C-alpha cells in the first residue's frame, strides 16, 4: 500500500476531474479535493465523490468465471484464458478471421484502446472491431473532419468559455452530465456573456440560460438553417472572413435561403421571434461559440446537423479565432483518446485512416508486420452487434455493456446469445457479462496507471493509488496473455508506460500526434494538449504543421518552454519539448488548403416520424446520479438512493389525456418493444415528447424502444427520437396516446 496522497482523475466522464486519493486503514482509498487541477479546481459530482465504492470487493468480480453446463462458475485464470484462446481459434479456423469480433469502449485508457486495436488487427487478423464511442460523439467527429479536416472535441480549453460573448449550447444537459463544468457558464454570465440552451426539455442546464429554445426532437438541423437564413437576411455574415478562411459558401447560402423562418417555426416549434433573438444574441458580441452534445448528434442526421451548426459559425466568422469556435462536448472518460488510437472500425493510431496506404505502412512498421497483413475497415458498432451469431461467431468485449446501452437492445441481447463464444472483461457482472462464456475480472482506475484524453484534448495521467485485490488482472495483462496463447509472443506489453512509448511512435506524424508527450511531462505539466509532436517527427498532410501553420511557429514555441530545473541534464537534452496545442485552427484549418469547408446540408425528417399508431416522440438521456448502462453506479448505495430507477417524464397535458397521475406505471411502446416505468409529470417537457433515462436494464430499459436507424456517415443510431405510444401499464384505466 502506498502511504502518500496520489493525484489522479475520476473514472467516469470526459471532464476527467482531478482528485486526490488517500489510503484508508482497510486498504481502500478516500477521495480528497485536488484544487490544483484547472478543469474542475477541486469540484466533483456525486459520482466522482463516491467512485471508491466500486473498488470495494463486495460489488466487484475477483475471480474469472467460465460457463459450465449453462452456469457461470469461478475458474482459474489459466482455464479462463485457455477457453478464450480456444474459442477464438476455433472460430478463426472454421469461419475465417473476420468471424472474430472485438468491441471496445471509450472509458478504456489510451494504452488499452491502442492495444485492443492492435490485438484485433495483428493477433486475430480481423477487420471486425468497433466500440461504444460510435454511439457517443461519432457524428460530431464526422462533422468536424468534414468542415475543419480534424476532429478534436473542443478546439480550445474550457477556460476560454467565460471570456466569450455568447454560447449556444445545443442538446447538452451539462448541469447533470458534467456538473463541475457549469461553473464556466455561470462565469460567462457573470462576465456579461449570454447563454442560449437548445433542448426539448427545460433541464437544470436550460434553467441557467438567458434564452431557452425547446424544439421538437430531431429538428436541430432545420433550426440551425433557419438561424443561418436570418443571419444572411439581416446582413450579419462576416464576408471578409468567409473570403479569407472558408470555401463552399455559395451552395450553403442557397440552402439556408430555402429555410424561411416561418417554415423553420413549423418544423421545430421554435417561434420566429425566438429565432431572431437567438441571432441577435449570437451575432452582437465580438466573439461567440456553439457547443453541441448528444441531443443534436444522436440522430440519423447527426453529421449533417453538426455541419449546419458549424456553417452558422463559419458564416459569422466564429471559428479558428480566439474565444470563438465550434466544439463538441465529448462524453466518456476517454471518449476523445478512445477515438484516436485504433479501436474504431476504420482507424489506425494517431487518428490515421486504415484505408490510407501511407498510414498502413507507418503503423505496420511500428508493429513490425507487413502492411498488407493489416485488414481493411470493418463494420460500425450497431452493424457489428447486429451481425453477431451470423457473420461474426465469437466476440471479445472490453469496456461496454450493450445489453443496456445499444439501440433496439432486446434484439442485440438475442444476437449476443446466439454467438458461438462470448468473452467479456469487466469489473462487475454487467448484464452483458452475465451472457458470456468467460468473464474476466479486471483492475479499476485507482489500481492501475494509464493515460486519458479529456474533452478538451488534454492528455492526462491517471495514476495507480492502491494495490488491486487478489484475483484481478489489468486489461493489458489479459491482452498480453491472449496474444501469447494465440501465437504472438512479442508486442503486447503489460506495462502501460511501455505501451505509451509505442503509441507515441505509432501516432507520430498523424493528426492526433502524441509523440512529444511522456508520462513525466503529464505529471509535471498537469496534462498536455495534442497535437504534441516530438521535434523532428515527420508529419502527414493535415497533421500538426498544417494545423499550426509555419514551421517557425513550432520552433518559437519550443524556445518559450521553461527548462526543467529538477530534471537530469542528459534527460533534458532528449526530452521532447513541443508545448502541446491548447487552441487549434488559429492560423489555418487542417484541410489541404487551410480553409474551413462549408457543408451543404438540408433538413430531412426523422427516420421514424409519429403516426396514428405511435403518436408521441420518445427521447432519451441521462440523470446526474447514474452513469451510462449503470453497471458501476447502480452498485453505489448513495447514487441508487438518489436515482433508484427508470421513469417516464411527460407533460401534464399528455398525462391528463392518459388519465395518469404521478408515479403511475406507464407502458411506452415502440415498433421494437415495450418498456414500463413510473410517470414523472412535469411542465418542463414538450407535450408531444416523453423522456426516459437509459441507465437501467429490465422492464424499464429505454433501449428496448429506441430506433437503430443509422446516420449514413457516422453510423450513429437515432437514440434521441423515435415514435412511441404511451399507455397506462395496467390498461384498466385511461387511454393510450
Ligand atoms: N450523470 C451522467 N453524466 C454523464 C454520463 C452519464 O451517463 N451520466 N455520460 C457521459 C457521456 S458518455 C456522455 S456522451 C455525456 C452526454 O451528455 P449530454 O449530451 O448532456 O446528455 P444527454 O442527457 O444524453 O442529452 C442531453 C440533452 O439532449 C436533450 N435532447 C434530446 N433530444 C434532443 C434533440 O433532438 N435536440 C436537442 N437539441 N436536444 C435534445 C435531452 O433532453 C438532454 O437534456 O454525458 C457524460 N456524463
Ligand atoms: N437510449 C440511449 N442509449 C444510449 C445513449 C443515450 O443517450 N440514449 N448514449 C450512448 C452513449 S453516448 C454511450 S457513451 C453509451 C455507453 O454505454 P456503455 O458502452 O454500455 O457504457 P458503460 O455503461 O460505461 O459500460 C462500460 C462497461 O465497462 C466496464 N468498465 C469500466 N471500466 C473498464 C475498464 O477499464 N476495463 C474493462 N474491461 N471494463 C471496464 C463497466 O463496468 C461497464 O460494464 O451508451 C449509449 N446508449
Ligand atoms: S463531472 Fe465527470 S469527471 Fe467530474 S466527478 Fe463527475 S463524473 Fe467524474
Ligand atoms: Mo457517450
């Protein structure tokens, strides 16, 4: 046991709040405030504060489990690993490498995500790998790459927010999903800046806003086009900026002109005066930002919707300038890093593309394999899960609980059950792990070391603070052992720093270049923003030199770095010294010509519009005290008493039509299935919409209902809107609506 205070980071969301851990008598840890980390300055939400509860052995797995005669039973590591190697080998022999699937998670450290991607391509030789980040911010990533040539959630640090003139927050309930970040917006208002929140519900976040717009779910694209129409009509475009820094304006302008405010009012339910007021608040100050989260992104047109909001920023000169820009609030702990280093179906480390021959050569050289041996791009997350039991016969899953979190979850549950072989590595027996043939218990955040990249693109070191309990192993250890059993003895180290050193080389020259980052720097500098190239590393087009401008700017940046007084001089000479890149695009965008690209988009309806049979819209999301599928937070008493179970939020007018009262059990029925949960009646939601959080399995599982219609570019499912019917669960009283 270590005796001192360990500075580290929360195991949950993308804010990656800093916290100190101190050892307790019983071998556990206590969370203590860590004021020196700038993102949260000591503040934590209830989840972060109670995170050590999941470390305690009462709620976690401490032995591998294997299925014998249908029942999961404790087993030795030797037996469990041998069964997995056997299951995967058999599938590969009988059906070919692409019949082995791998599913990862945005909560995994960079080192794990990197190793998992390498394991799939090098050890299994499969193209079939993707991860839950596809369900998270993939539309924003696709939109960012289209317009700016690069995807980093926020192109500026959170500390810039209070200094801008106006922020439009589109479909983010950060008062519940990232509570310590609310401070940046209250400071914005205290400085005289304006906050506009766009959400079909009057959330705790919307309550803070100067202006709250409550559009019908799934209409953000039309809303953004309507605002752009008014910007043009009122002569508020920044013509000099459009000329100098963008391309493609004419086509976008024409599309916006077709979206008259009155038409947009009809589509969205947001009135013309509200649209005008939004444009006034956004355009009057010198600087302004648009930030999107899952509301507008988790739609079957999420990529175009993000494009429409970026277009608004570009037309008004509010991107790639100080204190102005478009950003996406990434969600999972390592939602950012997890999408950069190769667990995504189309990707190689450093945010390189798997179908780019130069990228394949570079990474293959680092991995010591033939570039031609690397498989091509595979299926996206939902498509991969949907192919289980047919094209994909065996699955290795790490860091996700799709039985609760995937769209059309009852179908995905069936797919998982139809596999020849399923192995799950988790800290608890999640609903997905409970279906597995082999379950491997893994170490948790405070018991292991690794890097995370937060929503600002700030790479952080999460440090081991305590010794893990007997019986658990790290994900890296597991991949090392499995690789060896599948015939690859080298290249899968258990030590995270060794993996990071390789990741640095693999990412060097790519868009997400980590080659200048070391564990030591992460400790000394409290995190480093990517891109951070090592001096002398060769860069691909679209990477840091393109992003940052001339070579001179990098050299001058090197000059201003302070010497490390404590460091060994010999070390210092070899230490990479790029300062990192807190702010992107200030000189040029990461496109070949350095200009941001307007994205031509037009409104289209939901994949499933309400009709006579399913007349109401269901939207889904989160509550403050539960995290994601709830696998971790449902095992913490304090969080469970704060948020004990699912509910259906509905407007009093809808409740009245149903004859339902507060707490009555309601059935919500969609074309995919039926879920039941108590009514929570509130005027804070639109009368045509009901809301369910998705944190629970069983009867109240929101994802029994959701529509897996996918965005054509990002392959994001339409979590945020599907057509449902609502009825009293007992059916004896009231009517269906
Ligand atoms: N407590 C808690 N915090 C979390 C998480 C958690 O599970 N629990 N998860 C983390 C992760 S991975 C993520 S991705 C983030 C997500 O963070 P957020 O995006 O803030 O979370 P959501 O609740 O999914 O969605 C935000 C809002 O979108 C609104 N919305 C629904 N439909 C629409 C629409 O069509 N348009 C618009 N404009 N808004 C709409 C919802 O009413 C909701 O208030 O949170 C992170 N933080
Ligand atoms: N209806 C609806 N559905 C949604 C959403 C929505 O808004 N509405 N949001 C979507 C979004 S944004 C997301 S991000 C997904 C998330 O949904 P999931 O992918 O299910 O996310 P988690 O519940 O965080 O699952 C992580 C699992 O990995 C385990 N775990 C944690 N850390 C580690 C680790 O280091 N190693 C290993 N091996 N396991 C670990 C946890 O115990 C847990 O079982 O849900 C999506 N689903
Ligand atoms: S806001 Fe996110 S990172 Fe911060 S304590 Fe809460 S869950 Fe953890
Ligand atoms: Mo997410």
